[in-house]
């Protein structure tokens, strides 16, 4: 069919772009690129992430995050025919590494889900493993950063009556915390072969303590 032929042409175009980049880099870089593309594919179903948020979610050691941000941004630059930094909102994304990473066309997300192995070889890490790492990162961030009255609202008031609510959220809840608050359970739902004991412990700490109230408050503030 005509639609089928269009998909084939798009697949061939995307494979050509990825293989061109792969040819000019070593295996370690290609494996890192796989991880970044998998995160981009997963985040397409939740909320596009910046390189800075990816680093916060995946790097337990804060000292590793700068390198991850730089390298992830480099992947996007090299794949600029298919990916870009969304700097349309300069207030919330003042730098390239803080800008959400998006595909130039929605078909690229579909391509990653359908043809990942064909395009850049066998995965080192399968999607479930990445979901597990992102869930672990979400739990770490929630346990470390959730606070009572996180947006410092002076008097009890309905969310709809807080005129500067979005500005308060941007000031007091970084992108990774916003993501973790809204989407940790999405990653949990993709785990079919078990959960790390440390992650299970984190979930129990979140749900069986006063932190659950802080989490629900944060969800409410974001309209989730």
C-alpha cells in the first residue's frame, strides 16, 4: 500500500542517519547513544526530557551528571536531522542541556520502537532495564527532594486561585522532580521480571510515610 511504502522510506532514511553517526564513533559511544535513544523513545509516552533531567534520573553519583549531560547533548547534536532541543520556552529552558529533547517528526519515535535493533544493532540494555533504572532514579529523587508545602504557598488556597502557580512550580520543583512525581508508576508498570530490592524499599518509604502526602500535594500542584 502507499502508506506501507511511506513507512519503508522513512525507516530507510532514519537508518541511514543513525548508521552514518555510528560509523564515525567507537563502540562505547554507540552503546551510550543506544541508551539515550531508548530514554527518548520511552519519554515520548510520558514527557520529553532534557539532558539535565536524564542525567539526574540515571546517574546516582552527582559527579557523573555533568559528563552525562554533555555526552547526551552531543548525541542530539550529531542526530540533528531527527532530534532537536526544544528551546521555544527560554524561561524554562535557558540552556541547551535544560531544553526538552524532541524528535523532529513523530514517526521517529515509532521507528525507534519498531526498528531499534535493525537500525543500530542489538541492544546492550533492553527497555525494561531502562525502565528499571528510571524508576530507581525517580524514587531517589522523590525521597531526597519532596517537601511539605514545596512551592511555599503562604495561605491555604485552591490551586486555580494561585496566579503564579506555574512560576512557583518552575522555581521550587526542577524538571526531574516534576517528572518523577508524575511518571514513576509508569516505569513500574513496565517491569515484569522483578524490581530491585532498593527500589522496592524506596516505594515503601514513599507510600508508607508522610512523604505520600508531599507526593500527592506535588501531583495536585501540577494538575495531575
